[in-house]
C-alpha cells in the first residue's frame, strides 16, 4: 500500500511547542503538510507564556524543507483562536486537519482542590478543544473535508487519584466527539480521539526515568497521524503508548426488563447480577441505539 501523505493539506496542531504536539507537527510536515504550530509557551500549570517554543518547532520544520508558521495564542481565548485560524487561511487558504493537543495540569485530591483550579483545567482541556474545533468547523464543512483529532486520557475514562479536574475535562471531550462525529459525517469531517501514554512535561514527575524512556512521544504520533489521514475512521478512541495501540469503547450491558407494576428498589438490588451481566454487551454508535434497546425490552416485556 502507498505511504500516507499530506501534500497540499494544512494542519493546525495546538500545544505543539514540545512533547506530543511537537512530534505530531514534525511528522505531519515530514509527510507534506503545511503546519500551524500553536503553543502558548506557558508552564505545565498554565502560567506564563512565550512564543519561543513554537518558533523553535517551526525552525525545525523549515530546516527539514517543510512549511510552517507559529502562533502563540491560548486555546481558551476567542480572539487568539480566531487569529490562529486567520493566519492559516491567509497563508494557505484552507484548513484540513486540527489536532487539539494543548493542556495543563493542576493535580490535587478533590478535598484539597480549589474550584478555580478545577475550572481552569476544564476550561483549557475541554473548551480549549471546543473553541478551535468551532473555529474550523464551517471551513471544513464548506471544503467537504476535515480531520480532527482530540486528546483524551485514561484519567477521564478510568479515573486517576488527584485528577478529578483533568479527568472530568478529558471525558467531556469524548462526549463532545460522540455528537460531532454524527454531525460531521455528511460533510466528510471525521473526528477521533487519542489517549496517549507518553513521557512529556506533564508526566515527567509521575514515573521513573527508565519507564519514561520507553514512553517517548514519537511512539504515539503514528496513531495520531493515521487518525488525521484521509483513511481515518470516525468516532474512535485510540489508546497508544510505548509502541502499543488499542481501541477503547464505552460498552453497555443488555440488562433486564423488570416491568412497571410493583417495580421497587429491592427488585433492582435483587437483579443486580443480571443488570451487570456482560454477556451481549454492546458499544453503541449513538444515543438512539440505546433508546431502541429500552423500547425493545418494553415490547418484549
């Protein structure tokens, strides 16, 4: 099969000044894409800012013969996001790919966490994904083409101590994706999620050095670049790390119909083993499929 190429395509990668985003931007450029390298240049907790990191990645891309421009906007700032999109359109006239990668951490147990830190992390990860997607959505609709990759986390799908803010935002991104994957299909807009396990500034204090060496960001990037390609599926949650890849899905059990007459709390308790039985469980494509199951059970009852 032919190599995956992005000649003539324009990509925006947020949070691309280092770590995962940098690798995504470099690989897209290596395969022919023109890239907007976005990075606020702040610290891991979101404070500060500098264009130096984004500029350095642009210099790398240009040194290798590619095309790129830098943007230092915050993904939470409406005017900054609009400027980022305007730069891409003014320079190249189209936007084919958006990789929403920017993020921060403010980890604390929920009992010790200030609500301001909860709100900030949700704003950066969730709204910092929604705002760039919204800004490119009509462009992609008019082109009848778009590929969007959002970034989720095992902390959102499965939980992680001290990351209630981060986990809430990351699972919120999946809820967002699950609806716009349906809305974008008629205009050939595919959206997928990557759940990476990688050594970055955000994880360097969480694992020992020998482990981090096995978790280089470049081991995640091939999955992201595939999800940004013309051949990409839509609505997938790809987990990736250390060269391993898997698909995560939300499953629902078949459950049991308990009827309406005399329904009680005790009936739910006494039938819990049937309610939770994994046999016949399914991963639904949309909410209507789940509703259909309940109507089927009602008719069967």
